[in-house]
């Protein structure tokens, strides 16, 4: 329900540019342990198309956060830094980044053993790195890459 509410708000603002909006991240996978952050992605033809929407999105609480390490994504956070409630990722629709997000989500939904393994990994890493989000996220990367390879393989 929280995802659908945000999707509706973003669709109203970006209706002429958003090709698709998809729920991603841990909250999109039933049965997966998740922090209380709703991740979703918006697919556009070109990332430059996002520029005119930065201010309208800010009006509904989304802060544009530039990440130099991710040139193929535009990122918006709703809520405080390190305590965001919603993360909106904007990718070129149909790009590898877009497809990988869907492949990972859909593989976990369709493969209960992979879901359990990822859930276990997330729990272990959150205990090991309770105050270090960057290391936690980085430590999940090899597993995520392996699942994407299986899904797309």
C-alpha cells in the first residue's frame, strides 16, 4: 500500500516521461526481511529527462541526491539522510540496470531457497555491520551479482 501511494504521486508528476514504475528492493519480495524503506524505480528514455522534475518531486518530499559512483542512475530520497522512508531510483527503461533490478527481484520471488539464503545473509551482515551501511551494502554485492547472473543466464 505504501508503495502504491508513492507510485501514484510520482505518476501524477512524471506521467509524460515515466515509461514504467516498479517496486524493487526487499519490501517488494514477500517473506524477505526488510528495513522500513520502500525502494522503487522509474524508467525513462533518457536520464536528462529527470531534470525538470527535481523541483516538483521536492514538493512531495523527494530530495535529489547525486551519486558520482552511479552515473547511470538518478536517485531521490524521501525522509532524512540515513533514515529515508522511500528511495526512488531512476534508470533508462530497458537498460542493464533496469533489467538487473527486475531479474533480482523476480528470481528471489520465484526461488524460495535463494530467498532464504539472501535473507540469512542480510541478517548476518546487519549484525556484523550495524552502523556501517556502505560496508553492509558492499558485502551483499557478490550474492546479488550471482543471483542476477543465474536469473539472466
